[in-house]
């Protein structure tokens, strides 16, 4: 969960303060990571709530972060 | 999003930890999770160019809820606890995977409070987006060029007398190994399996097929791997099967 947390923080900084570079990274016509990056952000909608549920209800079972 | 019986949203009616008995904590827990819910809805409604903004703040507010439930003293924690690692923008501008963030050591913020609560090692230094992404199990890889170590699934096959995994199967997640040396070089970058060696038979690397793709067999009973099996066992018992 903490890995996701730090990663989403970094991506939110890019989206907020570096919108041009961030949009270029998501340009399917030019960026090799555009498709996996889009999939990652789709997966986050499903995976992150489940990980937060574990952290909120059984925090000792959370595993190592970065 | 619609709550189900085993979800974060469902805990709003019956908060965990200290939020179950202290009214102020309970109120913060419920309000922060309501914000989490709204922000996740917003994240699902927008495209990828804007999605990280509501998604991150959803996680941040869920972190506030977790702090209200489990942090013993100063549970009204503020701040992100993370910041950009500022460098020359030419180092990452054409490859956002090289963008870096770092912890705010003097201001642990919500991230630091939750990391302490869940009992894990905190982020201690600057890290690249590509490294964070590669370390996530169960998602598509950012690149196929081994720029950063991937999280690899581990399946114990046998245990020693002390109950430590002695022989394991390590999922390669699509990485191709030509020989045992390549396998050992790959394992050497993972501290949880320090000293582990790939299994060979008549000099050939032993690879098996799994439902998750090709996997390499590895022997953990080498003199250097004293901590490796313990880490593996702890990881396996806690449900973490990745090095």
C-alpha cells in the first residue's frame, strides 16, 4: 500500500506541476509508456481500496514498503 | 462507488481501533473516508491525464482515517510527508519514470504516521517513479529493459528442519534467463534472497512453467543466505510472496 501511496504522490506532482510533460507521457502516439501508464491508473482504482482496507482494519499485516 | 461487505467504505459504520470508542476520532474517520469515497468516484470519472490528482488525495484522506483509528498520540497529523526531489528537469522531462520523490525527514506527515502505524520500514531516501512502479506486484511492468528490479512472486517448494523455505520457485514475470549466471545475477539484486542460487541440473538452469509464466527454481540453503529464508518465511506467512 505504501508503494502505491508514494507512486501516486509522484504522479500527482507531475500532473499538478508538470502537466505538459505528464500529458506527453500519456500520448499514445509518441510515448512507449502511455499504454502501461493508463493501465496502471485503471488498476489503481481497483487495487488501492483493497490495500487501504487491509491497512485500516489490520495494520500489522501490512507488508514492507519501499 | 458502491460499498460491499468487505470494503473500506463498510468500516464507516463500524470503525476499527480507537475510532470505535472515541467520538472525535470516529467523526474524523467517517468524514475522511467519505472524502476518500468521493475522490475515488472523481478519479474514476476523469481520464488518466487528471486521474492522479483525485487518486492521490483519496489515498491521503484514507491515511487520515487510518491515523484517526490507530495513531495513539498526535493522531491529527498534517502534511504529506513526501516531496519532490528537485533536480535538473532534463534528467526526467522526456522520461517521467526518472522523476524522483523523497520523504520529508523533519515532517513525516500523514505518510510517515501511517507507515509507522502499519509497522513497516519507511521510505528513507529519494526514489524514481520507475522503481516504485516496478516494485508493485500484480500490475503491468513499466518497461521490459530491467531498468529497475521487478517484484517477483515466490512459491516455497520445500522447507528445512527449522521451517524456513529451503527451495523456492521464483516467478520471472516475463524476464528471460539464458543460463544460471544470469539467474544468480538477477537474484543478487534482491536483499530478501541474498545468497540464494538458481538450481541447475547437469549445468542447465531449471525453469518451470506456472500459471503466472516461467519461474526459476532457487536453492536458499547457502551459507550466505541466513537471513534470506527467514525473510522469505515471514513474507510467505504474511501473504507477501514477493522479494
